[in-house]
C-alpha cells in the first residue's frame, strides 16, 4: 500500500486549544471527571501496534506497565488511537503524554469523535489552522480544555507530528461527565404535535431548543400557525436551515410580512447540530451551531400570538396555510424543549399534551456509511476491477466545492481503450477512447460543485455507454471495436505517480472532496478494508470521515458580495456592490462631491459613498461644481402636482421618495457645512396650512403646487450646521 505522507495537517481546520491547568481537574465544576482511566483495556483500540506490549490498552495517562504507552507498527500520518467511553458522554478536556521513559512522543495531533464508531467528525473551529500542540518529552502531561465541549461515545487521537528521533508514542486521558439525552426518531412520514396549556398565562417569550441529525437534505423541523396566514416554520432545504416567518399583518405589504432567515450548511452529515429559536414579540434570534441571526419585524408585527399547537418533524395534513412544498423530517431529534418543557419526555410518557402522528421511536440508529475524503490534488484510491467481466460498472456519490477534477480512470484490458470520468465546470464528462476510433464523450449534470451529495453510475456493455447523474441518464451507442473487458484497476480521485496514460497527469488535476457508497462491478466497496490494507491502495485520504467545510459560512464578503469557494479557498464577487477588494471592503466611489471636484470632474450625477467602507450603500446624487460645491439628493416630487381635493377642504398629502435612504441622507448631512431644502407652493384660493381651530395660515393665488424639495449640501469637508 502506498502510504506516502499526505498534506493532512494543512487541510484540517481544528481548534487551537489553549492550555488547561491541571488544577482545573479538581475544581468544583462537575464535568471534569477523568473518563478514560476508569475504562477496561478492551475499550482502547488502534490502527496498529508495534508489539503486544505497545498495544492501545497501555495508553492510559501515567500508566507504566507494558512498554509504557501505545506505539503503532509504523509511524505515519494514518495511525490512530481510539477510546470507547461506553456511552455518549460530555467531553470537556483532553490530556496527553508520551511513552513512559522513552524517546517516543507526539508533538501534534488532531481529535475526532463519533456516536457509533463510524462516520467520524473532526473537532475544529473555523478560525484555527492547526492541530493540538502535543508533548515535548515522554512524561510531562499537556492538558487542553475543549471550548466548546462536545458529546460523543468514541474518540480518536490522530498523530500528525512526533519526535523525529523517536516514534509515535501516546498515553491519554479524557475528562467530562455523563450526558443526559432524550431522543426521538422520525421516519420521514411521522410528526410529533405539542399542545400548549391554554390555562397558563401567555408567554412573553418563546424559546425552542433542540439538536438534530440526518443524512437527508430536506425536511420540516417545526411548524406553528396563527390567524391570517401567520406562521413560523423551520425547514431543512439542501442541507441548510431556513426559518420562514409570516407575520400575517393585514396592513403590511407582502415583502414585509414574509421573511426568511438562512443558517447552517452541510447539515445532512449525520452529525448532531444544535438549534435555538427565540421569539420575543417582534424580535427573533435564530442560532444554529453558534452562528446567530437577529431580526426585528416592522409595523408592530408579533410572532407570539400563534395557535396553541406546535408540530415537530412535519406539518399536519389539516394545516393549509403553508403553500410551499415540503417533506417530513427523516432523522433524529435530541433534547427538544419548548420554554423549558421536555417535549420528548412528555411524548414517551404519552402525556395528553403530545400527539404522535405516524411511527416514531425513542432511539437513534447509527448508519454505517463510510465516507472517504480526498485531501489534496495528489490523493487517489486504487480499487481492483471485476476481472473477466465483459462490462464496466462503477457507481458512487460525491460532494465537492471544486468545479473541476479527475473522478475516475481505468485502462481497459487487452488494449481495448481507456475510460475517463472528469468533473469540468461543474459538469460530468465521460470519455471512452479506443485505438483507431474517435473518442466517445457524454456530458451530464450541471452545477455539481455546490457542496451537495450527487450520485453517479456509469456502465459500458456491448455498444452502449451510459452515465447517470442524480437519477437522470445520458447515453450514446456506437460501434465499438472488439470486446470490452473491465480493467484490472480503477483509480478514483487521481493516479499514483507511477501511472500515466489517459486521464492521469491531465490539466484538471485530482479530485478534492468526499466519496461514499462506492461500488465496482456491482459489488459494494468497504473503505475500512482499504484502510486496513486488505483491499487496493491509497494516498492522502481520510477514511471514515467527510472533511468538506463551508468557507462561506460565515461569509467574509462584505456589502452583499457573493461568496464562492473551492476546497481550500474562497472568493468574493463584488460586482454591482460598489466595493472592491478580496472581501468587497474598499469603496469604489468617492465619499463626497468635493472629492469629485478635486479630481477635476464636472457637474453631473455621481454615486458617492459617505461612510466609506461602512455598511451604507452608495447613493446617487447631483454634484454642482460651482465655487462652492453643492450636493443635491433627488426625489420623485420635483414636478407640478395638483392638490385640490374633491370636497375642496380635505388636505392633500404629497409623499416623496428620495434616491437615498434616510440613513444615507443623514450620513451626507453629517459631512456637510450647510444644508437647505427648498419648497415652492403656488395656489389659488387654497389654504397652505391651518391651525387646530381651522383658521388658515395663508392663502395663495396659483393653481398648481410645485414642490422642489431637493436637499442642497455644500462644503462637504466639515460637520453639518443647522
């Protein structure tokens, strides 16, 4: 097996943990108990062991028997030490040592965790770029507190670097406490309805909290309705959570009545994600995995005066106000609370406040799907072909942000040609080349670099070549030359350095992203057997985890710039924002008409950005380049308007819509030396205004109202004077 060291550390984004004082372990805080040292030796396992005395069972902190710690058979970046805590626990800190009295210690490592011992998740924080610093000698203990803590049953320590004069050697401890958990499983056709106590006083604040995990991209998490179409709905759409709010306010236009907030990404990874929803009259706080959005409704809208019924996992059939298509949730909820009430516990006890629709269960299964992460453009997975078969059949699912990369290549037997599958510009292209024949090409799919899972199956048999993407097939039929036999080896994601030919060493480079559910010749491939060296070979892979991250969450693009990403970077499209730079931070426009005058610009319409790189958008103004520079903010009222009412007495309102918002106007005024507004009123036997007793203030003689309420701003270098 080719186990050349891969660029693992550069691709992992981990919490840069700060040192934790050993005194903390004895503090009154109840979640710092040692968890690993009390476990039997059978609870420890590893990728390999140097000898029976170097086995994982000797890896407890401060242990001196055996060889004094764990050491693998080979010191490379594919080794790991695993602990089974016996049940799901809250983990708050970790500690490491080297091998007792030896030159074997780990100087850097990464930490992974799992509920079921499969589909591992990396412990990380977006702003960190390194693993945990480890040890500098064999016996000193290095502690790190985990912020935030996590819940898991299984933990894995993966050495990244070690003493160059020794080997990998580890002794470890894990700190934490028992974790209380109530779970409910929805099968995609069921829901759980909770009815509030009508006798209790109306709450001044609604707080809903839960955790969920699923491998489905879509599904309703919760729904609550009120009168006039008012509703609050939380829905998973393409792996992102969308909170839909409809205030149902009769006096509001529809754009203000309906609001959507979007948070999260890649939430269909079969790992737990936390949700907190707080409704306080017109205020909404929406939090997903420590990312929060705040919203305040306009026009006196409220989100608390809703019906007494909340549905979780789906929308009951008798609810008709939500017209968008929806699917019921398929997956697990954990610790579901409404204003402190444990909804799952009430449901388990069959309390009358809860109603189960369909089939739900109160346990959460662990799917044994093993993903594979291709960490770099030099990664590859080599699998044996179906020898002796006169057909080619390969299937898998992939997800990536990269728009291009080699997915699959194979040389067919007996020199009958080569098969190449690439991702190019977000589309799949399957090519079959045969000596003396033009290449047969099929293009299928579009937008496949969106970070979603996409299914691919390709087949070649007789004269028929086909590829199916997400259930849609594309195929061609040609007269093929000779018999087509399956190749000896299929290379996924890239090629070894020793292999050349069609598809290898091409301009696209290797695939970076995740694969799962791989099958060759209609036989499923178990990546764990590849990891153990029993099948195929690989380089620069992480097996049993999908390491895809969303670099646009949160987005660092300012002023509405559109974020796009690849495996290892992101970029911002600043078009139509009025800003420049890598994150759309630098203003494209001058801050004032005075600045335009200094540039030698003549009078005319210009965009100015009064707050520079601040949050306000540029505003269109007229710059009057006279001796004293003037700035005019235009509106839609600079024309003659008749104001005579039908009864001759009632006032006639006139509304103005400026080309700048009130915040933009204020920013322009704040930079001005002088501000004025002109209004011209021509009238005939008409009151300009009236006192409370109805006595007119003045009378005019013209027929037409002419309002030229243009804001004139001069001397844009100093503060405004009123």
